C-alpha cells in the first residue's frame, strides 16, 4: 500500500560545499540517497517535496555542517494479503521469482496451481498448464503477497497465484 | 497356578486383582486334579478370555466361600463349580491331555466324541467316590491316575449315556444351555464386575513376603512351581502354596507366596535353595495386596512404533517395532544394521597371531555406519556365515546368526533394553526405514510418526505467546495464545470465538501450534532442519511446509517443531561460524560457508568446489572487510554489496558477499544450489549495479580532495609504497623517543614502518618504528632530512623545506586561515599527508568534473595549482 509519509533526514555537508548552491546540493543529495531506499519496512518511492530545510549547524571539531531536512515522500509498504502485479525475473524448479516494483516476491511450488506445471525442457524454461497460461521470464503476473519478511535493508516476500483471478495477465 | 498369577495384568480392566485363588484341593478328587494341575502349568500364558471365564465361574465359589467360611466340606461343594470351569479349560487343552493319558487309558480314546461328558462323568464319579468307595491315600499316591477306577468309569459312562438317551432333546438342550449359557453370561458380566468386589478380603488366602537371595527371585519361583508339580494336590504331601510370584527389580530379595497359613509356606519352601523362609516373613496386609500386584502401566508398544536401543552396538539407534510379544516383554525390532562385513577384522589378520587378536582392541575404530544389509558385501569375506532363507514375502538372509530382511536387521529384544520414552525420531533417521522407495519420504507414514512424536512432546516447546489451536478433546477448535505452561498443562488465552479473552487450560497433547501462511518461522528441533528459518507456505493439519530463507527450498516439518521467529537474516550457527562467512582453510584457500549442519560445514572454496569440513579444519575466520575494493573487467570499482554479472560462462550474477584477492563470492537468491553462493574471478565480471545507487561514475564526495586527505573512511589512500631498496638502510640514525632515546645506530634493514637498527653501544639489533628515527650524518652528527613521500623520518621541529609538502591540500596551502580545521595540521598528521601516486592520476582523469564544483566555489582554477604536483614523484 502506498503512503505519503513525512520524514526527517540529517545530512552532513562538507564545508567545501558551502556556498550559494548549497540548497540545491542538499536537495540533490536527499533525492539521491532517499529515493529507492528500502528501510526494511517500506520502500521510499519518491521524495515529494521538502517541508523544511533547517539551517545548517557547523559541527564542532570537524567543520562539517549538519542540515536537518523534513520532507514528504511516497512510500510503499507491502502487506500480507496485498495483491500486486509483478514481473517474473526467473523461473526455477523450486518456484518463481518475481519483482513487484522494488520488491522481490517468491512464489513457491506449493503456491502455484497444480495444473500449472514445471516445464524444464522448453527454452526458456517455464511453468505452464499447456494451454494459455505460460509463465516464463518476463511474464506479468498478478499475485497475492502471503508473507513479508523484513530484512536489514531489504524486504523479501512470498506470494501465491493459487487463487482466483491470480496468475499470468 | 503360581505363574498364572504373575502373568495377570492387574492394571487392566477385566482382570484386576484376581486374588481369588482356586480353593485348596482335596485329596478326594485326585483323579481329575493332577492332570488339571499339569494343564494349568502348561498353559501359563493362556488367552485372557478364558481366564475371565474361569474367574467368573470361580466367583460363585467365592461367594459361597465367603458366606460359609471355609471348611473342607464346603470346598467340596465348590469343587463342582471349579470342576466345571476346569472342564472348560480341559476342553481347550484336550489334545495334550489325551496324549499324556495314553497307555492304560486306551479306552478313553474311543470316546473322543463325548469329551465333556467324559469329564462330567469323572465328576460324578468323584462324587460317588466321596460317598462310597474310598481309597487309601497312599494307594492313590502310588497308582497312576485313574488306574483303579477304570472299571467304574466304564460303568459310569454307560449309565451316563443311558441317561442322556432317555432325556429328550429339549431337556438336553436346556441342560446344556444351563451349563454353558450361564458361563457365557458370566463371561460377559465379568467385564462390568466392579473392581472392588474383586479385591481380596480377609477371607482370602494371605500373602507372605519371604526373603530370598536378591536376583534369584525368579529361580525361586520356578523352584516352587516345580515342587508343586512334584507334589500335586492329590499327592501324599501336597504343596499348600496357592501361588507365588516375585516383583523383580522393584522388590528384589523377596518372593511372595500366597497360602492359607504361614506353616504352609514354611513347609512348601523347606529345603529350597536361595530362599529363606526361616527369616522373618512379612505378612502382606490385605489392603496392600492389590498394590503388590499392580502392574506399572508400561508404555504400550505397538508395531510400527519407534524405539531406541539402550546399549550395545546399536546404542541410541532408532528401531521400528515389528512385532510385540503378547506378554509385552519382548519385541521384535527392525534396525538399520551396522555391519563391517569383516572388513576390519580381516585387515592384517593373516600376519597376526589369531590368539593375540582381541576384540574391541581398537576402540578408535568406531562402529560401522548405518547401512542396509548388502548380501554382496557379506559374500565377499563372510560367505560362510551367510545363508539365504526364503522368507515370506521378502528375501531374508541369515548372517552371523542374525536375520536380515529387506536389508534391515530383524532382532528380538527385551523391552528393558529399549528406550521407549522420548524417542523423538528425527526425520532423516526415519527415512532410512522407509521401505523400498528411493526417495524415502513417499513411503513414510507421517501420521504414525507424528503420533510417536506427540508422546515425546516436551513442555518447553510451548512458550508464552505461541499461537495454538486445540485440535482434540472438548475444547476442539479453540484458538488462542499460550500464556503459561505447567508440566503438561498449557494455559492459553482464547483469541477467537465466543470465549475470546478467557483463559483455558489444555493438555499439551491436545494442542498444536498454529501458523498462518506467510509467517516467518524457525525450526526449533526434532528434525534435521533444526534452526532453519523460513516462511510458511502451506499448513496442513499438523504439518507445515515452509520455504527456507537460505536455500529457497520447501521443507515439511511438524508444527510443534516450529516457532514464530522475529529473527532476520541468516540462520544456523555452528559455534563462531555462520552461513556466508568467509573462512580460511589453508594458506592458499579461502571458502565461503554455504551451509551449517549440526557438526559440519559445507563450504564453497575459491576454486568453486564444494566440500564438507569440520569446524576444526578451519584455520580461521576472515573478518569481512566491508571496505574492500576490487575492479571489474572494465576497471570500474566494485565493492561489497554491488551486483555483478559474469561475462563468460553461465553469466551468473549476484550480490558481492566477499572480496578476497581476485575472487568474488556472490550471492544470488534465485539460485538454489549452494544456498545461492557462487565464486567468480573479478576479471570475469561486470558491474550491474552498485550498492545503494552509488553511481558507477565519478563520485562527487570522492572528488573533493579535501575529503580525501581528511582520512574519511573509505576515501583514504593507503600509505605510500616505497619501491626498491629502502633508503634508510645503511644510514646512521638516532632514536628520538622511547626507551632507546638518544642511542645511535645503523639501520640494517627496513620495512614500511619499522627499521632494524644496530646500535653502536649495544651489540644488538632492535626493531624500531621508523618515525622514531632521525637520520644523522655519521661524521658530523647533523640531522639529515630524508626525501618526502618515502615514509622516511621527518624532523618535527624542522620547517618543511618547501611550501608544499605531502598531501596537503592546495586550498589549505593557499590560505590556511580559511579552513581552520586543517590549517594548523602538520606533525600530527604527518603520516596521512603523504601523497600517493594513485590519486593524482585519478584526478587527471576526472578533472573535468572536479572543475565544476571548484569553479562554483570560486577558487582559483585547479589546473593552475595542481598540475605541478601531478607529475610523478
């Protein structure tokens, strides 16, 4: 689910950047560092705007300046039970690896409908029910997130396509 | 008779506390008695049903007995009842009896058709004997049974037949019905006879505890049994002992004898070895009698169940119960054999004196591993011990006195040699028993396994907060979270349904843990997947399928072996080793741990080969260097955490886990083998993406020379390398600090930081930090300034010979007052200020980008200032 979240970030700046363009530089830094970041809990999709860029404070003994920036960002937090569209990145006998945006979702063999079978002999290998459903690398899938495992700087999820209206699009 | 008592299961429903012995026999009914006695001995372990019947019959007798006391005549009366019961017993054991009678009693053979009647005839005849024809007891003792009554029996039979013939069929039927029907009714009644009515009373015979030699209890019992056989009831000097039993280990040193009087016991045990009736005999109080015979409800062993072997070669090995003897004392188990097929014993055997060879001489030679029996191997060296036996269904081999069927060892074991509690078979052990199937699991009866495991459910497998579900019993279907555990009772707070919020106690056995799909769980025990972390993909009753985080493989375990896990990251630890750790195997080999088993590690070494090693084989663990840098095929910088792809070959890609020399250990989640770890050479990879969106192009922060020289982590260059012969060697130096301060010597050898100095004063070589050395002119003693950038000594007091020295930033040099942070920096930072070659080169490459910001900060052009210093030093 997407959220608009207000966050703060502290950026330390080397004195060599102090100058008329410091603000621009800070914005660049913020965008660079924040956008696409995964906190382990959510993904920062996009920094919307700066609410407030505090005034820089020179740190004693180092000369660097510390800016506290308040900004708003669109974040995405995957939830269990959420249905997302994803793209297959690889198919393995153990299951299907997909990417739903920045989130990698694994669909285990058990969560693939039993009529969709592993077909290793085709090139590229695929899961197919020998009819219109073919899952290979690059296929778009609609899947339901079964579980989300937060990691230090990543989120791993498992999903299922063993339900109605799920599967290749 | 005596053994009969022993074999009763007094804990069981129907047969509780059979303290009502058959009444003492009279010498009158001698013709029937002795044979009966024999039969009874022979049929010690008779079917329970029969015994029930028998008891039911004798119950009436007891009632009578209770009512009238027990004088002899009264017992005679009862005998009729007893007799009948025994008749039935006889009916069961007819053939034996027949055989034994033989000889003189050929007549009886002809009357095979009228078994019952014959006995009845005997009975009636007995009565007659009582009334009229008495015999001298001595005669009876001497004569074979029934010898003197042959004639009478004939007449008796004739009369009987006449009588029967005269009776009409209906009457006969009624008679039969009366006789047997009652018994049948009694038999079914016996099930519901209240226990307390079966308990012994004061009227019953007493039980004495008699001292005996500890460990010889059973022998004594057998001796008593033998004596009873020798001196049966009808004999001249009958044993008056009704029964005898021992309680083995629980009450060693005692045998218990049931008799009417103490004197009977004394008499019966007279001159018997190992038993001491003369010592103080204990009269067991009536109240304690049932306790004495209470059988500890032993673990019920069922075929198919799992046990472990207590000792011997198969100690702690898992065994499956094939068969359980009816007495529950011996079982036939199936084991995976540990055989060496004579390989060990034959090594060097021809050269050695066989006498000197002792078994078990080499304890280091561990028992052979568990492997299914192979006749091919057995034939190699032990063909003479091997013989095939055509078994039912399967091929069976007899090898060294043991039986092997389908590769398994079939062995008879006593229950006391088995561990029946807390067996907790592990899945991999059980898979060995899966008969016939290659993959093993297919044939597994998971349900029976689950049942076995349930019995061993340790209470600690439930922790407060575990989500649980009651799956049997009255509370079936309740869902809650555990709040506390006490022994086998778990208190849970109901979370769903009408009872939500209430606390309910439930036995562990009726609980199972509840997991939802997607839960992140950890395997806590009971299987070889211990400590694996994963996410639940399927829940089916008691079994949970989870997807291992590590290997992306599906694992099926019992829910009781799982626990919700909050842990993230890698699982499994063996001592200091963890999956993905880099370890040094020997001087030239490093390896990455791909799997941690309970005792071993699976590693992928730098050459790409997988091996299994013991933790002891690891020389040391390489602490990961997060800041290690390498360059890929295109010369781009790659670091830990970057994603790279192989250029040739399989084009594998992955995230860099470790950089070791020119090898990269990559991790790819989508790869199942080796937990997703591969090893590649740095020269074979190209960068796909850098960690954290670090641009593969020039890094602005890096470009700032000020930051570089600040010694910011990651940005700092290593100390300059001096090439060739160190310039200090051979120089005369003086130590300016430390314990050797002031001493003068000659540098004999020099490394990067240290120099070996031979002092003039002491004839000794000392290693001294180069920083502490001042080069002196050997003649004048004047301080000589060594060239910069060589790590050479500097004279702190001496002013730099030029305005520009070391890695000092041009900015700082230009106007030191502007940047106070490093304006005054000099001596303290002397080391880190050395310019190393690499960065000026980088600078030239990237100078265009550098210019951008430098101009923005309106300083003088970089080229102007820097170019002079970019010349090779």
